[in-house]
């Protein structure tokens, strides 16, 4: 399984201090130049030895020794002044880049959806139904921060271009410094050769002309050695400045890499995170809706099954039980039996009454037969008409 490696800016090692005694020889000089320089020194020493130690010509030649390499040292010193000014510019530039990177980092951390899950957590109505609020506020905040991020990226792009221009100027500066160091190296070779030649000449004159030997040591040799020290010191400063420029250039390169990473990787990572968060938020909202819908569906099914179970039980219970309650049927039959018993009792009690009634009615009927017979006879007589004794005489 591959592990993701962390991106880090690797700062170059600090500049190593260069001692003056080690400064000589760092810049190579061709043998042809050395030969010409040594010939010039030989001619100068011969001319100096030919002069009287107390003559103006001798003093003039000593003044030349005193001024040896002065122009080269001044030229190198101008480069050194520019070296001192360049780190200040670099610090200011790095400070601005640092501020922009800090601002970008804070903005990215503030917008990182993974730092606080509640930023995208949806609120819920009654704790059940989700609806967007926090997520919408987060994405609105991200959209509002785009102008701020764009401003930071513009500043970083300008700083990066400034670093590129600074490195181009450093390359030119190092080329010019190298040429100056070549001149310093030549003057150091001249001063060292002159030192050796004057010391040897003074030793030779120690016996034949001690006064001149002393004058050479106290004036020409002293100033030649002094100029050698000055030249070596300036050479050490220039070499260290040359290395410092290389260090500044490497730092600028690393800074541009860091700015590129911040402008591309960091911002792209943020945008990817926001895009993924937006997609996941939408999915979460849909998932919550589906979960809520499934819960509602399950509740409906559960309640339906509960009602069906209860009602089915009641139906089967009702089906298993009689239509008319047993107690009701029992009371009904008891009422019927009581009614029948009452009827029987009534019949038994009515027999005697009915017998008496029958007997009474029979007597009355028998009594009424004579009346009925007489009434019937009268009725028949009326129908037939009265029997006339006298008949009418018909013509």
C-alpha cells in the first residue's frame, strides 16, 4: 500500500564563512595571465631597486604599491553593498509571500469541510425530516470567499514573478561579481608575487645597502603586504557574497515551488474537497429522505398490520361466538316456557268457567227454542198471506 508523502520545502544549507587566508586561489587564473603578471612585477621591482630610496621617484613607486588593487576593492565593495540591500529585499518579498500563504492557509482551514462535520450536517424538522441550512450557508461562504482567494492567488503570482525577476538579476550580479573576483585574484597574485620579490631583494641588499633594504621593508614591502591582506579580505567577502547570492537564488527557487504548490495543489485540493462535500451533502440529503420515507413506510405497514391483526381477531372471535347471546336465548326460552305455562294454567282455569258458560248457554238455547218456533211460524204466515174466508166475486 502506497503512503502519501508530505510535500516540504527544503531550504539550502547556510553559507559557509570563508577565511581571508583561504580566499586566494578560489578563482582560477590561467598560466598565461600569471606569466604576464609576474613579468609586470619583475619590471616594477627592478624599477624600484634602480631608484634612490630618498628620491621622489622611489616614493612614487611606493605610492603605486599603496594603491595596488584599490579600484578592484572599490568595485567589489559596490557589489557587497548591493548584497546587503538584496537580502533586505528578499526578506520583504518573503514576508509578503508569508503573509499571503498564512492568509491562504487560514482561509483553506476555515473552508475545510472535514474540520467540522456540523458545517454540512442538515437540520431536521421535528428531528426527522432533513432540510438544507448549514450546508447552504457553508457553500455560500465558500462562494463568497472565492474573491478573497483569488486576491491572495494574484498576490502570490505577483510575488512569484518578482522572485523570477530577482533570480534573473542575481544571475547578472553573479556574472559581474565573478569578473570582479577574477580581477581581485589577479591583484592578489600580483601582491603576493611583489611581496616575495621585495622580501628577496631586501635580503640581498642587507649587506650591500642596509639603508635601502630597510627602506624597502618599511615602505614598499609593508604596503605590499598590507594590500595583500586587504585584497584577501575583500576576496573573502566577495566569495561569501557570491555564495550568498547562490543561496538566495536557491531559496527563491524553493519559494516559487511553494507558491506553485499553494496556487495549484492547495487550492485544487480545496475545490475538490468542496465539490466532493457538495456531492456527499446532496447524497446525504437524498439518503436521509429515503431513510425517512422508508421509516414512514415501515410505520404505515406496521400500523396496517396491527389494525389488520386486531380486526381479524375480532372477526374470528365474533364468528366463533353465537349470533344471539346465550343469556338472551336462555331468557327468551324461559319467557316462552313461562308463557306456555301461563296458557296451560289459563286453560285449566278456563275449563270450569267455559263449562258453566256452556251449560248456561245451553239452557238459554233450549229456553229460546219455543220463542224461535213461534217467531218462525209467524214469519211463515206473513209470507203466505192471511187465509180469507170470503173470496171476491170475480166477474
